[in-house]
C-alpha cells in the first residue's frame, strides 16, 4: 500500500492524508506551497511550457476553504495559477498525463467547502477523476507509452494541465472512446458499478429505486440498473431531468417537485403487480430516504452512497431487523486501499461497456479551468444533469451551456 505524504515549507513532519487512496499529488503539495501566489482576475489560457518536469502549467489551487462557486478573483477560495510547476516523474514507474478533461463531483465541491470526509491541508489542487494523453513515462514503465489515452482518479490534483500517476493506477482508454467521456467515468460509474453489481448483486426483475437519479452517480446507477435487467424507478426534480430519464428507458420516473414519491411509486408497483423495492440507491439522504424506506420489500438492500441533501438519514435498526434489510455503506475510493482488484475489474468492465456503447456519459455542462467557479455553481445549484466537466487545452470544449 502506498501512502500520501505532504511536507510544507514550515512543517516538521510529513502529513499523511489519512485514508486517502494512493495518489501522486505529492508534487502538487510540495510545489504549490513554494510557488508565489498569482494575481487573480482575468486569466488567459497559456499553453504549458515543459522541460522534463521543470516547466510550468495552469492549475487551480484551493488556498482557503469556502464556496468555490464564488467567482474567481472575487473572494473565491480557489485561484488559477498560470505558473504552477509541472509535476516531475517521481519514480521509475511514474507516468505523466496531459489532462484533457476532469470531472466535477459533488465531493470536490464539499472538499473546497471543508465539508468532505477527506480534509487535505491547504493549499491543494482539487480534482479526482480525469482522462488524458500520456506525456512522459519513467524508465521502468512497461504498460503505457507516450501518446496512449488513459484515465484514472486521484485523491486530489486533476484540476491542472498535468498530473503524475503510477502506471498501476492508470487505465487504458480504448481509442474508440471519447476522452472527455472517459474522464467522467471513474467516480460516478465506478461507484454505481461497485454498489449495484459487486455489493447488491442486482439481478434481472429486481426493483431498483434511484434517488437523485439525474445527478452524476444517479444517472450512472440508472444505466447500470437497466444493463442488469432491473425494473428501474428514478426520482429527480424538473422536466428536463424527467425527460432525459424517460429517454433512457427508465420504467417509472417521479418528479419530486410535482408528486409525492411514496404515492407515485406505490401506484406504479401496484400497476405492475410488484410488492416493493428490492434495492434502494441513495446519494441524497434526508427526507427522501425516510419516504423511500416505506417502499422497501422484505429482504431489501439499502445502498448508502451520499448525502446531497445535507441531511444524514436515520435507518431504524428495529425495522431493518423485522424486514431483514441489509444496509451497505459504500465508499468507493476506499476500495483502492482495501479491495484494489475489485475496483480494477470494475473500471475495466465499465471501459469495455463504454467502448461497446452500452453506457452513455451525459454531460450537461463543460467549462475551462478559468471558468471553474461556474462549474461548481452548476453542482451547487442542482443544475447538473449527469456530469459537469472541466476540459483543458481545448477551445472547442471550453464553452459552458449556460
Ligand atoms: N460513496 C461514494 O463513494 C460516493 C461516490 C460519488 C459520490 N458520492 C456522493 O453522492 C452524492 C451525489 O454526488 P453526485 O456527484 O452525483 O452529485 P450531483 O451530480 O450534484 O447529484 C446530486 C443529486 O442529488 C439531488 N439532490 C437532492 N437534494 C439536493 C440538495 N439539497 N442539494 C443538491 N442536490 C440535491 C439532485 O437532484 P434533484 O435536483 O433532481 O433532486 C442532484 O441531481 C454526494 O453526496 C456525493 O458526495 C459518494
């Protein structure tokens, strides 16, 4: 197992990012503290200058905790540095990737707010899953060559033009797959795949209820549910999200702005002569979870994925006992430490599904690094449908939908 340490200029001891998946952000940590803070404001996207890891690149740096949806230069906790050091190859098996695209996950937003379970020391470069092109390889790299398309995820560090990872942490993206889509895959689809396939072992004919179904993890759960042959019920808010879910072949969609979840789902179940929900996929929590528990079958499984509502739900143990429920807490990133083969197999299967067109990555908003505050705002304001992405060095993708 590899650990992630950080040593700032004035620190006596390296800091261990407790529980964080192995990552290569060490360079970002070390270098960012010794870099002179850039002035914020209007920023032009310059191409990175690179000479064997000695060059500079653009990177978003979180310098204080706060709301990253605040415009950069107007008190935002994140700044865009144009002259951040390019991370060097730190071991013979290290690979440097020129990042093409990186995902914005709800967790990235929570982390800059200071409300996520992993609390890295400041300053840090946020960002987790990404895809790009291999830019340089260490002398012992046998699995990749310069020019290969790869994707991966790190505990931190992907909101930058370059990132370094060990070759064991990278996945080859088939040439037929879009790199921006591949960057959206690891966290969202990885979480839903391990939850539904590995943990719940969802099977044909089972009833799956997905909350927050048009969000990043929700939309992936819906698709994986359909692939597994489940009867999928989705809960989301607003016409645009509802239409998209219907177009994906979801069996029943509840618009929670218009109807009560319990009544709507009960009517649907009755119309299909079904007793209840077998698997609850819950990235939302709060009131919605409480309502959903009323719909669960004997022997149902509850997948606790997240708390987008901000409220951690209570699942009464007495009812779990009487109804023989199984509650699965699921923290996808920790599989990298505790069950790496499960995570690897899962991501490889997802990439093969993507190459075969079995899953589609829906991206509602795409921004450049300098527009990151808008990307965070899309997540905060519940505008995201599927994924929000940041693309780098690509003018054609650097246009927001808003
Ligand atoms: N356990 C893990 O390993 C893991 C991995 C990835 C994500 N997560 C967690 O899963 C949750 C969702 O992540 P995501 O990336 O899918 O986020 P997302 O794309 O923003 O989706 C969240 C969805 O939750 C719904 N929601 C309900 N109440 C909300 C509220 N008060 N504020 C914001 N959204 C609300 C929204 O749907 P409507 O507006 O349609 O209601 C939204 O589409 C987060 O808590 C995240 O930390 C956990």
